[in-house]
């Protein structure tokens, strides 16, 4: 199986290039961005799960969560639980999960919940764009 030429991390790099205030360089913001992408990856894959087709449990759970720095670890944990439980196969060998947990832990001094939410949603939306712009053929 051939490795995809485009990786999700390139979407954050593009944001950082266009970012005049270094917003996306902050580790807490990166973490929120990647967890947002991971959440979207789990939602998209859950629908195609071989264990439970058209599963929307994680999507429904996420819609009831407050997106702030304190909840990011909890959201990551639930996404991982569903990835394992539903035996999901995320793109690029689960690249987006690895990016989320490889981002160094940090304190979010002076970062508002609104900024964390913004970064989470940016990652969430960018992952959708990543999937649409980089379609892969399903191998049967």
C-alpha cells in the first residue's frame, strides 16, 4: 500500500504561514487544532465502521461537550475509545491521532476558551477539507 503524499499536518503549516500573530504556533492552540481534526476523523470513520455501520454515537456525544482547554483530553480520550471500539481505520496510519498526542503539553496562560474553540473547529473543518481535497480509492 502506497503512502499518501499529502499529510494533515500540512494544513496546520499552511495556517501558520498565513498567521501574522503566531496564533497557531502556541502548543495549546496546536493541541486543540489536532484534537479537532482527530474528532472529525473519528466521526467520518464511524459512519463507515465495519463493527457498527452509520454509527453516530461519538458525534452525538461531542455535540454535547463544551470545547475548552480543560475538556481537550477528555475529547481525545473518547475519540480514541471509539476508534478502538469501532475498529476504525483512520487515514495515514492514524496520523491525526498521533499529531494530537505528540503535541507537547502546556499551560494555556491567557488563552481564552473562545480561542481554544476556534482552533478546535479550525482543525475539525480542515480535516474535512483534507479528506475532500485528497480522496483515496477504497481498496476492496
